[in-house]
C-alpha cells in the first residue's frame, strides 16, 4: 500500500486499499446536514443511491438533499458529495486504463475541501468505494468530515465468500450481519446453508426453528442490495440428517440403521433432492449452487452391502455418478456447481484430516471424474503453511476456492497459498449449530469476526500476520455490527 501525508496514521480502511494518499494542509470536506449529492450510473440500478442515502441518513444522521440522478451511457458509476452535477466518466476514451478501473470491483476516491468523488467502472466498485469512505469519515465537535485523500483500490481475489446457516429466530441477526459486516468489508458472495428451510415440497422435515421461504427470500434480496451474490447450499447425499428429521423419508436412506446418506441409485432419492433444489432455485435465482458432497462415508455404510440398487458399485462410482448427474441438471438451468473437497483426497494428500478417499488411486479417480466446471471448495482448518491439495486440484484443471474457519493463522496462510495456486478466492465458514441467532456471538464471536480477516486478506493480500494487524478483528466486528443502520 502506498501511503503519504502526516495524517495517514489516522486513516484506516479495511480491507487495506492498494493505494492511499493523505493530503497535508487540506482540512478535507465537511459533511453538513442538507449536503448536496449526486449519483451517475446505469439506469435502473438504484443500489448505489440507496446505499449512499442510508449511510448519510442512518449512519451519519444527516438530512441530505434529494439525490440528483444522472444516467450513464455505460456501467461506470460516480458518487459526488458537495456537488450535484453529473460525474464525468472515470476514464476518458482512449486514455490508458489505471489498475483500479480495469477491475470490475475497483474504485477511486478523491476528497478535498471542495467535496468527495467516488468513481468506479461498475456500480459494485462504487459501492465498495462508499464502504471505504464510510470508514474514514470522522465526527468532531463540528460534525462529520472526510479527510483530504485519494484512494485507488481493487480486489486481489474474485471470490470473497461468507458461509452461514439461517434460522427463523436468527433473521434479525443475519440481516445485521449482511448489511453491517459482509458488505462493509467487501465480501461479495454468501453461501447460505439452507437445507433446513421450510420447503413446500417436503414440509415433513421442517424443524421448529426452520426459516420460512418468505424470510429466506428477504435475506437473498438483502444480499443483492449489498452487492453480495447469494449461493444456496443444500448438503447431499451425506450429512442428510435434515432429510430424515422427524423420522421421515427413511426409505431413502442407504443404511436404514444409520440414516445419514441417501441411496444415490434410488430414483425416489433423485426426485426428493430435485424437488428441494427446484424450490431453492426459485428462491435464490443463483449463479452457483453448493451441493455439499462432503464426508459421505462418515457414518453408516455407503454403499450398504444389502442395497440391491448399489450392488457391485464402489463409493467412487456412486459419488461421481451423483455429482455428475446433479451438476448436469443444474447446468441445464445455467447454474454452476460447487462441492466440498474432502472426498477427493486420501490421507497424505492434505496437511490435515480433511481427506475421505480410501487411497490415492481412488482420490485421483474422483478428481479426474468430476466435470471441469465444478468448483471445489477445498476446506482445511489447521494453521500450517502447506496446502498440497491446491496443487493437486490445479493439476486436474479443477477450479478451487480455499475454505477457512476461525483460526487467524489458518485464514492468513491458506489465503496466501490460494493466491499462489491461482484459486478463485476464499470461503470463510461458520460451524456453530444449524439454527444460529445473535446468541452465538457470546460463544462463537471468533467465527464471525473472522469474516473481517477473510475479507481483508482476500481483497488486499496484505503481508502482515494477524498478530501484526493494526486492528482487533473482534473489536472491529463488534463496532460495525452494532453501528447505526
């Protein structure tokens, strides 16, 4: 990061921007009530205007003038504070494109005593510029002001994902999490593990705290309002306790004595899971769908020796057939598949225990048998520096995301290894129960403050280890989560 100016130590943006210059001798821009402002951007997309108004009115408590809206001929977007005229295109035709403009999520901030301008090649970039501006605005005895500075910034990794479970009681918690934390720290995908929702096709498997489809739709809409692409996760064929809840659908279980995975060779299982997936597609309208596919052999027998449909088939045969069948079905609907990676590795191929193939030959056969457009979410939660699974997946031509948990050094080292391996990005997971609400912040705060670390390392690629960061992730999370909307 390039920094100059004596006041630079007082200006902190998370994730750390690629370039930040603070001007000396300029008092910056005073944000007063009834401030004039304007948005120039693509017609029909009101998200940047809505976000700017929410920041000015809700977070700062100002009464801004009505926004002047100016249509742009392309995707470029400009937010101006202190001036109501249309913003010029961020880069003139024929001029060399700077780094921040070449990224779809890049942005530039210019602030001085006359006003503030956020320029970006897309509305998403302008939204991220606004999130950075919100972090540098300060309040003194005269009110709010923005320091005189210039920021040029763009993400290092394209996928910056948060994973969580929704619940009926947790809707207020997840609304604040999405709008106050995930968007603010530039996470751009949310993997929402929603198999326990109240599905109309199978109401018999609902739990008392299952989220309704109506509330799930609202969380999906809130994600998109914050430039977060929502990704449904419905775990199958293993970790299937959700489908056997209340003693239902036991005829689908591969091992009737241990109802954990369904029989992938049973047409009734295919009908069951596609009914759930169809409802999820209708709620999310996603670009990606996460099917889980992890730890299929963790409990029970898979395949079961008494299952006539699976007779003579190996686990590798069954998991590949199932993955290919559902990936093709989703592909027909223009949706790309994501799977957890542990079933693709044998012991010795990973640095930890996240390997559930019986041997290296079977693991290689599984990797080779997956369609090449399936994204592998490669999860490892240790704090080591080596992640050999990334190279194995790269050699097979399988696109990959690194999946981390709550240990800061896990996030730091795995993010660095993922960048070196050319992974698509980082997925920060949470594992604190199937129906979490705000109460989990008392027992599992580190799982949620880890979103800030993941956003920082995935966006900025900053070199400091977590202990050397100039902020405390838990304190930063708590402050942002509790701020005024």
